[in-house]
C-alpha cells in the first residue's frame, strides 16, 4: 500500500470540483454537500500546544494522499487528463429541479434546500473523476503526516479568498470543522463524534488536525481535508447557524455565486470574475459556463414538457419510459437536441423499497421476505422499463466488491467467528449469495414457486388468512403502505400492489407532497418507501450511516432502521482494511450478510447515464469513468447556440 508519491513538493491547487472529495461541479453538484450530510462530528476544543513527538525524517510531505495504490497525478501536473484545456469560457447551461425550495443551506434539517446550494463550497482536498482513491491538495499546497496518521498538517495556500473578497486563513478551517462538529446533523455527530483530539492553528496558513485512536485510519485524511471551508467572519456577522435555513448560500471560496432567484421558480448561479483559483492546474478546462440556471417544475411530466419547449437546455434522464418512448419531438427531429448514452463507471445505485423495521410486523425476516417475493422485476423491466435496467444482486453491483456464489476463503475467515458466536446462521458459510428470484416477464404475477414460498414464510411467521380475506395476526391485517411522492412511480407501485393482494396482503399506495415525504421518511412514518443505496469503491465510515445500529432512526440513509450486531461487527473490518485484498474480502462478506437480511425489496439499477441536451454543448471525446461532468468540464459552443436561437429552438 502506498499513501504518498512525493516528499517536500508543492502543487498549485485549485478547481471547483474533484471526484470523490471535490466540491460541487461534477456529475452531481451536491457532492461535498452530500458528503458532509453523511459524515458529521462533534468538536472537542483544547488549548494544548502542538506536539512534536515525530522526527522530521519520519514525516511525509506530499501533494496528495491515497489509501490504496499510487496517486495518478504528479505534483507538477498541468491539467486533468480528461478536460479540454482550451475549452472556451462563457454561455449558459440550464437544468431542472422538482418541487420547491425555501433555503440555501443543505445542512439544516429544517426547510428544503435549493438545487446546487453547495455549488460555492470548496474543501482543503479535492479528487478527480478518474482516480477513485486519490485526494489532492486544493486549498493547500502540501500536507504533512506521519506513517501512523496520528495527525495531518495542511500547509494552506496564501491566495485563497472567499467570495466576498476576504482572505481564507487557518482560523476559517478550524472554525468550519468545529461548526460541523457542534451544529451538524445528528448522524454526522454520532458517526464521528470521537475522531478529533485537537484542531490547531499553527499560523495563518497552517492548520493541524490531531486524531484520536478511535478515528478509522482510512477516514482520517479525508475527514480533515474533505470538510467545506466557510468564512468565520461571515457566520459571526450574520448570526447564521449551520443547522438553520439560510436565504443565501453559506460564504465559501468556490467559483459560482448566487446571481438571482425566484422562490420555487428559478435560480441562477454566476461565475465569479474574481475567483481565486481560475488559473491553477485543477481549474484548467473546468467551470466553463458563465451562468448555470435551474428551472423548477411541480413534477417530472411538466419538466419534460419544459425541456421539449426549450425552457432549459440539459436533462439527465432517469425514467426509462421517457428515454425509450418520449424523445420524439420537434427539437430532436430538427436536430436541435440530441440524446446520448454514456457508460457509468461508478458503483451502480441499488434502487429499492425499504422496510421500516421499527414497526413490529417488519421485525420478522420471514414476513419481509414474503413481501419482497411479490415484486416481479422481469415483467416490470420488460413492460415498464423497455428492458433498459438490470436487477441489482449486490449492494456493489458491477464491481469486484460484490459477493458471488459461495464464500471465498477470505470471506469464510471473517464470517466463521460470527457464526460461532451465534450472530449469523451457519448456512451463510455454504449458501450462495442471495439473489432475487427470477419471474415470468410475460405477465405481472410472481411465479408459482415464489407464491408457495411466500405463503410458507407468512404461515411460519404466524400469519393466517382471516375473515377480511387478508393475512392477519392478533387481530391486525397485514398491510403494506407504500409511501411515495412522484406520480411517475404509480405505474411501478400499482402492479406490485396487485401481486401483494393476490398473496393476501393488503397494499396501499400513499402519495404525499415532497416536503411531507421527506419528513415522514425521516420520522419513520411508513411501511415501505423508496431508497437508493449508493456505495463507493472505497467504502468507509459512511457505512455506519447506511447500516449501523447506532444510526437506526437517526440517519437520512438508514431509513430501514437496521440493527444487526453481525453488520455492526463487519463494518469496522471494511473501514479499517489496509490492503485492497482486505477491503475486497470484508466488503464481500458485508454484502453477503446484508443481502441475507432481506430488509429491502431490490428494484433495479442502470449501468449507463442517459442525457439529452440542446446541441450547443461540447465535451471531451473521452469522458472519465466516474463523472458525466456536464457542469464541470463541458463547454458552450457560441456559434451553435446562435444558430439554434435563430432557428427558434428556445422559448
């Protein structure tokens, strides 16, 4: 394992974004916001002096860090491999968002954050869309750390300014970390509450993070360097809190600034002409648009009509029905707009319905499994999705982290102690990894084998057909209320309900507005609801937010309220893995156990990304594996835009 590639070197670091640890301009502009929505911690203030118990000869100084393998980019890089360094600047790209917004603070539990509300955020470290394990100095020049990672020192750039023109200093870095530790959401604090011993300002441009023994080794550098940096002065002057809604983006250092907005209708972000990092290597060929506009629509159908009419200009499609049948309208026929299918090299998102296991009826795995068996993916894919999806067998689909077949020797070494302690059934040592049943695609009903198995499971769980015609226990009808907010899901949920009814389980579709939907998911007011399990190629402490007993009922990710001692024991083995082999074995073992618990109904995943846009945007011929990058490294073709305008392509 290599954690660095150079000593005593500096690299000019800038850029608005970077793959894993970047800020806000890649395929998802909420990358850093989502990262910190998922990973918070509580500050532990101290007046201790910096320790110097490691000699200079033992300290590594580098321009970046990687838990596994070598960094892809050297300290003297000119630009990222996948950008066009000569991309022109200017023009506008317009996207859409659904629903409403009343705040520009993604980190507040109250309110609905505006789209791209973290677009101005930057962190000390950044990543790239082609190096899955690399983290590079961005707001820093170099970083210093001992082999035991007991601390890390960031040597900050002296030319970084906030969007109000004030300089960024180490005091802002310390303030920002403590802000998240004190006012971050509970799941952040629960997971990382004991990781930091001290955060020390050594001088105006040097900050030191000292870690406790409780901090996982692989998460230390990314935790310290991946936290967005905000202006201490701005927070003090405005009285803004991290846990309260804000009428403007939190003051940070990023390229794009809020230009204008109309609540629930439109937001425009504009490139800062005084952006501190415009000429540095990580910025070359990136952040090319002058403005990024977001148009709001009440629902997906209205949004699609808006795209057809040219009300916005770039659309990421996530509906197979529309992708297969809807893209037949004048703008496409005239050649004004184009469709493009782009391979997706990221870990596939496992779409699913998740059970609320706080409810007694779902605490019996047999009941959950019976309900799971009634979803006919094959028919849904053939009839509703035009064969465009695959069913996810793993929580890490399309990767070498997925459990396959029977356990390997490496997995057995991990699983056997858990079986010996009675935390897992011994069958997991010899059984094939759980995969969803295969049904007849020709009709919407589960196979006879699935019906028989579901009947057996419900009977064993103590359910009996009552006078109501449904399964009952202790006078309670077995009812599944499926919480939704989008009408587009009706065509998926209603056939599933038909199969549940055929089994003898009452199915109910309850559709609510988006705000109520989010509130009820977080409060646990549902039987089944949608979830998208998005894992990473280097799974870390975020696994606690997804699956740990600590976060059951406290996390925006652990919606299923999973509490499993076996899972709790496996998570540290994944997060503390020192080699790729250890990471693979422990992740596969975790994947195998998660699938055996049947706490969700796997739906589908897509190994491609579908985009449509008006033909005035250009991108590098070869896109990186981990980002489409439309808001990051695409650019505007002014001549093509003028031709479209003259032809009447836009409203």
